C-alpha cells in the first residue's frame, strides 16, 4: 500500500513562522496543520514540564521513548527545550507570525512577551477560554464534556449518559482554532494588526456535540422538560453475524429503503408511526428484535454491499485494524509512513488540483529564519479577515454549511445556493414544528449554521439555472459544495468548466468519501464517519455496544475545508492562480482519530470503549444526585485531587483502604469506587457538591442539559451565544462558533436567511436581470421562495 505512495509536501504557508508553546492534542494538532501546509513551526517545551503526551501510550503505559501520538503530532517541527523567560523564547516571539499556547492559567511572563508584538496572531486553546468566571477552574476533558451539554446528549434513557471515547473535543478544538488563526493572519497582512484568537474546549464541545438542541427548545417556546435530553439513534450501530454495522437514516427515503432491504416494510404498513424517530426510540426493544433477526443472519460485508445498492448510508463499525485495512483508503493512497518509518499514519485530508498533500517530515534543531516584515496597513482595523471574498455555498445539512458559516462570520460575502425542488436538508429538522406556517424556515440546524449568509434558490437541474450559476461563478472567488460526486457531475459542473469561467476560482469539494476510490459514490453523514473511522468503536458503556459520539464529524470536516481554502487563498494572493481543493469528510474523521491508529500500528495497542472511565483518571464518572436527571461529574487525575476529594467526603474509612492508595489501585478497584461515590451523592444537591469540590481544587461539574446551555455562566460570559431577530422565528438566542477574536464583540451581523430571500438582490443586482426576466424565472420554477413539494 505504501510502496506506491504519491503526493506532495505543500508550501502554501512557506513564509509563515509558528511558535508552538502548547501541549497535549489540541495545540499540537493545530500547529501540525500549519506544518503540513508548509509553515515553519518551532515547538518549545519547558524543561521542568514538557509535553505530557510525549511518554504516554494510548493504553496509559509510561514509555521511555516518544509515543507514536507525540511523533505524529510533532513531526516536521523544530523542537526546543527552553524556559519562557529565556532569550531564545523572546527571540522566537519577536520573529513569529503566530504563537499557539494552551497554558492554564496563562503564564504572566508569556503575557508580557506577547504584549510586545501588537502585530502578532496568538491562538489560545484552553478548557474554558480566556474570559469569563470559569477561567482557571480545575477541570479535565471529561468535566468539559459534562459542562458543555455533550455528555447528557448520549445514551439511552435508562442508562447513565456516556462520554465520547475518541477525545473529539481536543481534536476538534484544534482545527477550529487553526482556522481562526490563519484567517487572523490574513487580516494582519492587510491591516498590520495582530489578533488574540480565543478557542474554548467547552464551546467546541457544545458546538460539535449538542446538535443545536437548545435552538429547537427555543423555537418550541422552552417547554418544561419531561424526558432526558439523551437518546441513541434508531437505527444506528447494529449487530451482524461477525461484528457490527452502522446505518444512518436521516431521511424518510433512507429509512424506508432500510425496511425494504431487511424485508420489514410491513412494519410501516401496519403502523406508520415507525417512520418517526421518536417512536422508534420509545420502542427500541421491539425494533431491535425485528431488525436484529435479519442483521445477525448476515456478515457486515454482506450488509454493506446490499445497503449500498439501496443508497442507504452505511459503514462497518471499525476498530483501528479495520480502518487501516479498509480498501477505500488503500485505493486513495491515504495512509503513509511516519517520519521515522515505525508506524502508519493518515495523510493530511487535503488534495490540491488532484494531488494529495503529505505530512511534514522530520524534526530539526536548526535556527528558524526571521519572517518577512509585516506590510503597512491597507485596510481599516475593524475589517474582518475575509472581507471582499465572494463565496457560493452550494452545501447542505451541517458539514458544508459550517464551512460557509465560518467564512461568512469572518467577513466573506457568502451566498447559500439551494433550490425549491431540493432545499437544504437542514431545513427539515423541525421536529414538532412540522406543518406550521413556514415550517421550513424553522429548522434548528438551518437557523444555527447559516448566520451572515444570503440565500439564493436556483434549480441547477435546469439549463437556465446552470447558466445563471456560471454567471455568478465568474463573479465569485470560491465555490463550495459537499454532495456526492455524481451530483455536480450530473449537472455538468465539473472543476474544469468552473475554472474556465473563472481561472482564479477556488473550487472546494467536500464529498463524504472523496472524488475517487471504490466508495466515491457512497452517501455519508456524520454518523457514517463516526462508525467507519473508529470513533464509535471506543464510545459507549463497557457492557453495552459501540455507540456513535453523535455530531463532531460534521463541523470537523467543515473547518478542515475552511483551513484548506484559506491555504489556497494565501497561494492565490501570491500567484493569482485558482485551485481545485478536495477535502474528503471521512479523511478528516480518521485524522481526528489518529491516536488510536498510530498506537495500534506501532505497538499493537487496541483501544476499547470505557464508558465514562479514563486511563488517566480514577475515579471518573457520573453519579446521580438528588432530583430528576441530576448528574455529578468527577474526574480525579492526581494525588492532590484524591486527597481533596477525601476531605470533601469527610475522609470516611473506606477511602483510607489500601485498595485506593494509588492511582493504579483506584483504577483496578473502580467498580467499588463507583458504588461508594454513588451512595454518597444519591441524596445530595449536585450544585452544592460541585461548589464544594471545585473550591478544594477537585475537577468536578454537572452533566448540563443541552437544552439550557445559553444560561451557562461561562458560555454566556465568554460570548458563545448571541441574540438574533429572525424574520419567521422572532427573537432567539443562537450559537455562534467555538472561537472569539478580541477585536470583535459580536460575530452575527444577520440571522440565517429565508428560502430565496436574496433572489432579487443577486439576480437583478449582481447579474443585472430585468423584472421580466426575473418573473419568468419564478414562473418556470427556476427560482422561488416556497419548497416545490411541501
């Protein structure tokens, strides 16, 4: 597979110097994206601290050598060991374009250093961000997930909620922050002003995991909670004769196709309620009995092959070996050898003009070269980074629109293109609001992921629609699409045609599985990616089955695409050349599951689901407190944490037993710990317990309800939610994006648009159509403002 490896080390950011002062996964993966884009990255570790992942394997074993994960994240960087107050670090700060840090709390010496460079871009990736009452609060990634609403989203109603086992918050924060930093660098080059990019793990988890549940709750008038927020999708991961298979039925057609495939269409004939996701969830036992009777008679491969014929989103539920051996990745030449040749790793999830990007290799100790002088300001300081950039956003659901939204928030003129024949599928996620007046304007996902955009309806299946689209292409900088390859090909809108109309165009394509390979025409959603990439394999309770994390793969794909677009834009600024950019959704999911893959490849270490437990914390879990759905989250990573927990509990005799004297003993006896902590918390107030624990330095929190996150004291003060006045929904609190700029207090300039709201402005204003031509388009249903099939 690797002997015929082809690809290039890209140089889009070759004139950029990045100083990496971060540790763990988030900061180092952000700077890996920069290194793989050609930037010079210098990683500095403090001698007395170092990077905690350097000598820890995926199974928690302490290693004498550098771990595979550390080497994957830091290959291609120049490595240093130095104190923050050293002359070397001062020199690096003086010459850097971007500094990435993850100190908690931020070091005062570093703060003073950074203040000497008003033209510097600083990316900070921390648990709660750099403003708000919870900055510096004792925490772990488990507590972050609890306090973001993400934990309470996952699980059956009769189960304790469970965490994502794939460390998704850390991986996703990296790419969110990297986009913010690279965009800020573009603004720096135009205004001469730097930026402080504040990326919050908590905001990232709320953004990626909670499926905009609060937006729907707002649209429904904030009714009283009668059911837990968590659920498992039905169908989703199902047992087969030899393993597990994953389905995704986001549409009615996909669900009916599944029933037809399994010979169960009579279920729908006998009871039409089976078509409702909430009904299936409430009747899981009966559903499982019927479906599993069929799935257990077939192998995973047989079901995948059959489901493909029925156009059902499907995937094997892979462990690390399954991912590494999947034939689609081999056909796409996706995996590569590590810099030292000892393990296999994913390549960067980008292709430019059909050529795969490859990872930066090696780690040097040579001195970095000074960056070019920052040019004089040519634009006002309040200019957003992408002001003046025109984008045609021909995407649907969440992955593509999340890319278009961050571009729009960063100042681009983004037009979302859909049609009345096939509106964006995100408009249909309205739940109980279906059938009310203009219900297609009330989709929780639509309202939450299309801020600051214009909306144009244009039937690209018609000759006139395609002609108008190409006229818009000629006046645009970027076209973004995320359909399966056959959709644009059937329209006759391939990259060559678009570039012929506009040689400087950047055409970004985000197919689920890429533009080539045996799975190129397969349909895929976030659920599919979680099943295929290994994320589902490590998520769920120990005694249960694999479960999907539910969500993060969509925005992770969208923000990888935004990063690749910004790379191509920087190259175009230099050369004037456009680009054809390919970002396969599955490859972004695999990159953000790399810890499982590289460790397995080198050491044969197999990751497994652990429920709410951790290899680095014990005890760690959720414990029910007094009242309905009151869950206390505790995560003990150090002896100091354990001692403080003992104090809060009054140091009962059972905590002094030798069984709990060390972290290893506590992990070994975790069942007993869980029983004791559950008995202690059962009749106590969770909020009071959290206050007591945090006051003593114990990482603790509550599993927040995702329907109530806008009232969270930290997210509210940090600025994650903003109030809008939507033309149909009225006033709402809606989510923004997981990073802030210090220069801008508010991200949203306009709410998500109505269907075809800007038809006249774009077709008459930008293309110059007269009234008669415009009315003819409406009569021919090339454009419109109401879905053709309600």
